[in-house]
């Protein structure tokens, strides 16, 4: 579904009302405010919507690309919500989870924070960013849930892991992490390289919300955004060998 930003009210699906724990994964890997990161305003709207229908535990979980603490970023971005547990990927217990695909595209198993497995409803909420010509939408937003410290221990480190193919890794992650909802904060579109703080933004005035795969498809088709992992997900669902 697509909403006008100024008219958006988060109306949680019925599954939220019976959840004991709701996990929200924002994009908060940098000190720069929206549109480089998920806005405090949208997070507050989502949390308020959850509280209208449920007294579930609410967790916000994020990690950084270099493994540095995310808590100072939470503080800088104003993520100071009452009765919300703010967690850092690096401080979690990590567990290895098998990729359910019979033929993984690149990664047969992922290390992830165990709090994801103990949550009943999972939401990925991300600003609309185009980095080096490719869209960072609700499914690519899951990449920073991977503990870079753990992957740095293997031969070649994080760089060797990414060399398997980012789009393939994102597609594998989609099948491995069962996120229930994707929200793309497209009030603005940020076009950048590796430094979002140096990017340029353009007013869009929309919010996309729904199943993560459908949300990313809708945003990419509506706005003409390149997202190669969507094609790989389609092939994997069809059982077609992508190699």
C-alpha cells in the first residue's frame, strides 16, 4: 500500500495485537538524520500504533557497518522512546540459522541475533535511498542485522563475505529472516554513494507499507529503482538455478 506522508497513520495488522514481542529494524547506521536514517517521527508513529492495540514488548535493533556501538547513534537521532528496549547487534547473542532454500544463492547459513528468533512480529523500516544506482529498500535494510564481528573472524573477513555477491546475499537473507512487514519512508528520496550524509534528496511524499517483498517490488516499479535482488528472489522461488 502507498500512503501520502502527511496522511500516514500506522494501523497494525491483527497479528500485532496477539504478539508478545515486536521487533523493529530501522536504518540507523550513521549519525546523519533523515533521509540518511529512519526518522524519529516515523518510528514514533509505528510505536504509537503498536501501543494502541498491544502491550507487547517492543525492541528496536540495529548494527553498524564497522561494528562500532549503535547506542550513541540512537541518542543522536533522538530514539528515546519510553518502554522500548534499544538493542545493538554487537551486544546480542548470535546464533547460526540455516538458509531454507534447497540451493542457496550464496550463503547456506547466517549468523543473526537470537532476539530475532524470539520475536513474534518483525518490521523493517527504512528511508528510501539509492546508493551507487541501487535501491536500499526494506529487504536490503536487513543486512546490518548480520554481526560484522562474527564475519570478520572467517578467512577474508567481511569483504570476502560480501564478495559472494551482495544481491545474492540479500536474496538469501530474505528467505532466512522471516520479516512480516516492510515500511519504506519515501517522503524524500536520497541519492548517494557510500556516504549518505553527502547525498542529494528529492521530495517524493510517499510511504510504502506491506509485505517486505511486495513493498520493495512496488517501490522499485513505481519509482524506477534498480533492485536486482528482487529478480533473484523470483528465480529462487521458482526453483530456477541462478548460477
